[in-house]
């Protein structure tokens, strides 16, 4: 390698750091030893590198000096953390209450809607049957309470466990009781001219 | 598919399945079944039926069943009355019904109609069984000699006997009027003679179990109404009354006869706050009373009264009378027409007490066919001596 073909500056920079491959480092080193210009550049690079290292060390020392009051800093940090945690808890509670309130309103609305729909659509007999089934399920069977036989303008009805039997009669029928547990309707049948008496018994 | 459409679809599908099931069951005769014992004096010889209607109601289904049976007297004695027992399997054993035909006079070999109109409501999801949902069975047949046939599970033999004795009493009463030429009196009797008269109609509810006291109960004295020749006389009585409800009525009676009494039917009259009297019916109590002895007859439960419109009826007064008495030898006493006439001065109440099923039937014939029709009918139903 002669002076006319100096290594490129980046080759010299890598040589100064010892980062060149083995054979290229041998050849560049022979050139540097024989070429004063390149030797001067390598020396300058190494000097700059040393300077950079020294300045970097000085800056690190200055940073540690800045946090020399470690206990004070720890107190500040813990304080900040506590404030943050407390604030987060406050926000979390506020949000949860709001969510709970919304869910409660939703649940109450849906329940009210369900019951309104149930009462409007489901007959009383079904409710009684469901209540009886529930009582039976939990072992609270009780004797029948309430109306057992009832007369209406078109018939006499006995109800039990969600079912109902009505013996029908015309509106002209005369209603009376025939025993402590039965109601009677009496009428003259228009077609046959005969008297018909219907009884409905409850227990 | 939105929720509304899904619900509509499900309801439609359920209804379709239900109607299909109903149609199938109707074809197989599973809704209604008739049972007459092989030795029965009456036989089912035919029936006509109106189309059964099936209507969904909530999670239940309502079945309207209408049948007109034709029965034939296949026995050797005239039939005077008959009871058919109606039992729905869903309500057994809590409730049942019956259809009674009193005041009959069906000779051997003759046919007569009996209509059975009923409505059954049951849950759609109720269990299906092999037997019919409604069973109509012969319960009791009363013959002209006052003997009976049938299991009499509803104890209607006694009821049929009372109706038959009342029928014979009223037939004789009207026949005597005709024979004596008392046509104005007959017209008054059967046209009721009172302007705008119509049977006073009641609404009734029978209640059971402990009631919530929404109204304050008040004791009410029960006023006895006596038939002069009655073998049992009501002495005094009491009941608890709250608004339109009567609870635990109790009446003390005296057996004035020399015979042992087996049962007494006490009739009840309710007077409302307008002063109108309503015959509420008669309740039979099995009570053994020796000659010249007293006994107390009481009823449990609660009876709620309303007008036919459903409006509650405020009870102002309760009256009781002895409707009929059965002695231990099986014979029955019923009040005579003169007993009824002398019991009260109120013509409307007297009329209501006297109106038996037979008089009701004969009055219909008189209004339709006149004196000639009544004579013909009385001749038809009068037993040959």
C-alpha cells in the first residue's frame, strides 16, 4: 500500500478502534506505519475517541450528583405514587357506582316490564298453578284457600291447580247453593222444554 | 328474524301443534267419554254435537264442549229423574260437576234428551293420559216408585226424591185448580200474576280456608221462618257477616215429630240493603235428632253474595227455614202449598219458595200451549192409580 492509495477515512476510523477484519487490519497497520499522514489521522482519531470517553464519564458523574438526595427523591416518588393510586381509586369508585346504578335501573325496568307483560298476558290460573308447583317443590303444600266455586252469568266454575271446569248455563238460570261445597243453576231448556239443573262441586 | 317475529312464530307453532293435537284427540274421542254400566236402565243411543272450539289463553287452552245426548229408558219402570256425573281428570278429586234432569216421566222404551255444555281450561303443558279428559258417568236414576239405581257418589238420590215429591205436589195443586175451574187463579199462579216478575238472580262464591279480614265481621241474628206443619222447627240462629260475606251460619232446630230425623235441609233467604229477599238455596246436613230433641246445624266456610251483574250485595238480614226433612226410615217431608202460603205475607218470596223445577216447566208449557197444553201434559205425567 503506497501513499497514493491511502485507506479510506472510515477504514482508518475502524482501524483506530481495532474493529477491522484480521487481514485488512494487518495491511492497514503496515500502511499506517509507513505513511506519516495516515499515522497522524489515526492518532487524531484515537485522541478524539479518548476525549469522548472522558466527557461521557464526566457527564455520568454529574447525573449521579443530581440525585445525591436519594431519600428526598424516594419520598417524592412514593408520595406521587400514593396520590396516583388514590386518584385512580376515586375514579374507579365513581365509575363503578355509575355502572351499578345503570345496571340496577336496567334490571328494575326489565323486571317491571316482565311483570307487566306477565300480568297482562298470563291467566290467573297459570299463576296459581306455578305458585302451587313452587309450594310443592319446597314442601309447603297447603290446603286450598280462596274461591273454590264461583258462579258467573254463563256458568259455574270450579278451579284447581291451574285447571278449571265450567258447567255452562243460559243467562236466565237461577243460581243457588245446594250444599256447603256446591253451587247450582236451574233453567228450562228452550229446545226440550225440560228443566235442567247443573251442579258444580268443590272441595 | 327479529324478536317479535320469533315470538309470533313460536306462538303460531304452539297453536298449530295444539290444534293438531286437539283435532287428533277429538278424532280418537279423548276429550269426552260417556260411561253407562252394562245393567243401566238408560242407554246412550245417540248424540249430536256442536263443533268443539279450542282457544289458547296464555299458557292454557280453553275447550268448549257441547253435546246433546239421546238416552233411552231400557228398564221396566218409568224414570222420574236422572243425574249424570261430570269429572275432569285435571280437577279430580278437587272438583266435579253434575247434570240433573228432574221432573221427568219417561216410560220404558221412550227416549229423552240431555244436554251437556261445559268448558274446560287446562295448561297446554299438562300431561296427556290414555283416558278421556272429561268423563260423563251415570250417577243415579230415580224411578216412579221412588227407588233408585246407580252408585250415587254425589248423594243426589235424596235431591231427586225431593224434586219428585215437589213435582207431584205441584202437579196435584195445578190439576185441582183445573178440575175446579179456577182458571184466574191458575193464570195468576203460572203467569206469576205480579207485574215484571222475574226470578231474582244471585251470584255466589264458595270460599274455603282462612280469610283475610278486610271488613270487620259482625254477628247477625238469623231469623227463623216456620212452616206450621214442619216436623223440624228452626228456633234461633246466628252467623258472622262482613259486607257481602256470610261465615259460619249456625241454627238450632227442634224435632217436633215422633220420628227420628236423619237429615235436614235448611233453606236460606238473604235480604239485601234495599229490602229485597233472595232465596239463596238449601243445604242438606246429616244430623240425627231424636223425637222432641234439639240439635244445632252449622256450616263451615264462607259464602259470598253478589248480584247477577257481579256487584257485591250488602247483607242486611238472614232468614232460615226447613226446606225438607228425611227421617231415619228413609221417608221425606216437604212443605205443602198451604205451609208455604202461611209462612210469609210477601207474595214475591212466597212465589220463590213455591217455584219447584216442575212448576217452572209446567209454567213454560202453559205460556206456550195454554190451558189445553197444560191439561195434556198433566195427564201425560200423572201416574195411573
